[in-house]
C-alpha cells in the first residue's frame, strides 16, 4: 500500500476499526518487524490511534477526528522509512500498566517480567515493609518504577552502566513521583553499597555480539550496550549469577531474564535449580532461583 492509498483509506474510514485496519495493512505491506511493545501490525496501529487521541475513551462506532489523519500519516511514513520502533517515534512505552518516556538512549520496555512485578513478586516471595529490591540494568527505569508502584512499602535501587540511560530513568522516576523510593546508581551491575536485597531482578543484555548485526533494523536503533553481551550472550548473566550471592538476603530471590537464551543458560548450569517462569499474557525466557540454591551452587566454585 502506498502512502497515498493509506491517506485515502483513512479519510474514508467510517469508524475506528476501519481506520486501524488501514494503518495495519500499510504496516504489514512494508515488511516491518514488531516486538517493541506489540507483536503485530494491528496492535501497533491501535497503539498509534490511542496515542493520537491522548488515551481517552474512544467511540469505536465513529471515525477518528479528521485532524488526526495528517499526524497519523506522518508517523506511519516515518515508521516505514526509518524502520524505528513506534515507541521511539512517540516517545512512549507501556510496562505493567504504566506509561514511560523512551528514546534511543534506552531499550524499549517489553519484558514479561511485568506480570511478576504486578503480583509484587508473589508467590516467589512475600515482600515486607523495609525490604529492598534491586533492578540491574534499569534502562528506562520501567522495572524499578513498577516495583516501587506495586510494592509500596519497599525501597528500590536501580543500576545502569550507561549515564545516558540513567538520564531517561531519572525522567521517569520524576514523572511517577517516586524520587523518595527509587534510587539510581551508575554502576556496572551492582551498586556501590553494602545493602542486601530481598529481590534482585534483571533483564541484562543477552544477545551474542556477532548476532546484533543480523537483527531486524528496528532492533538496531536500540543501544548496543543494552543488547550484546559477549560471544555467547551470557557475560552479564554469569557475573550477575555470581555476584548475587553476596547481595541477596538469606531468603532472597533472583529473577533473571535471558529471552531465547534462557533454556541454554539453564542447561549450562545443571546443578543450579533455575525455574523457568510461565506467563498468562505470553512471553518466556525468565529464570528464578533462590539465595539458598545459589549459595549451595557456588559453594564449590
């Protein structure tokens, strides 16, 4: 579908569903890659509509306001021509039901860990007032901020090696009014503190360095430092696994997201109980282990 054809369909749409369908057809016809907040053209088109309408309630029986057509066309054409994730074009992403500012200094939030955070990390642990949570490689701050939001009695620390990413995280901490409960640290994995944490949660880089160039164009707009991690993709994960022993409380839990590489990582550590989490809303690649199991595993290493 050409941009001219898209404009014609948008202007003639009788209701929102037809408007969204036209955008979805345009996206699908251009071979875009999804995975940065949506996994298909229809959901991405709906996201664009809701953004343009300010996330207000919409009357699906009526067409969107005519004034939105040119804005939609401009964004849709840029999405196709630049192959940037829609989140970067809108400076908007959603995680655990919360809205975040994003740009190309950070990865676009898309972790299935949202379900774990929304449940306050239960049933894996029951957080108590005064407990601490650590988010390693925080990027936009989405996991740390969501943890503070859904676990109102805990303190959250978040680290990132990228000063640029921490600038974005700070914006989001302020946006959600959590400056008193979310502390950001520039650090290579663990913060320069002696505190122990009831929960350590992390979505570290896990793409083998040689595979980054093979990713779809959309992914190559993201910071490489947030994607690549050594020859096999496990450099950061291995360091986190070993460092977590000295940072978890005795009853603490580590949540480690490794995407498609999770099964291989678990197989490479057969003596460590690593539980693969299942998610109601889809997604996989998240492993969990306890401080006790980690201590036993590392005792002889």
